[in-house]
């Protein structure tokens, strides 16, 4: 039964990554919004990347804009699911634990804004090529995207007992 719970190593991996993600997200938002005015920008890579200040009342790509209670509820449910998967989902590979921690950090960073910034998430990373612009995002959004990527990699490289193939003996 003990193997159903995360090991102390998993806890030592999960909690610092999740907390570090939240701290990094909130700190970068604070710094960017203190240093960059509402109509200013900082060019990082000309023609590709700049820092601006933008407030987003919706989810990714502005979806569900203005639906603060729904977005808060979805974030809370997602956070409960992530914590449940970590705490009750049994032992898992380190890559999966890292992905879950990044999810938790990203969710908490944007949830903080929804709760304490009038429902608006602070975004500041602006990627563009010519007239094409990717929707402005922040560190929390990056954590969420990296988490998805890591979960896909973990699912691809993790061999499950029911998927093992008999290998010829040499």
C-alpha cells in the first residue's frame, strides 16, 4: 500500500518546482508591470520578441473573456485534479512529477491574478513575426505549455507492464 503514495523524493521534486513556478511567475509580472508603461515596450529580439504589458480577462487566446467565475472554477478544479494525481495517483516517473508540478505552478500563478487582479491575468511576452502576433503570454502560461510537452514525452517513453513485448533472448 505504501507504493500508492508519492515517495519523499517525489515530494522533494514536486513542491519546490510548483512553488518556484508561482514565485517566478508573480515576480516577473510584478517587475514587468512596474517597469513597462501601458503603451511602452522593450525590444528583446527585433522582429521576433518584445516585452509589453497586457491584461487578459479570458483564458488562452482570449477564450471565455469576461467570464471570471467560470475561469476561476475551472482553475480550481484543474488544480484539485493535478494535486489529486500527484498525491493519490501512486508512484510515477520523475518526468511526470515535474510536469504535474509545472501544471500546479502555472495554474496557481494565473489563478492568483484572477483572484487578486480584478479577474485579469497579467501578460507581458509578445512574440511576433512581421504582422503575425502570437497572443501575449506570461511565465505561468509557459509553465503550462512545458508541462503538456513533458507529459507527452513521459507518456511516449514510459513502458507500461501491459505493453511489454517479449524480447528474444540472446
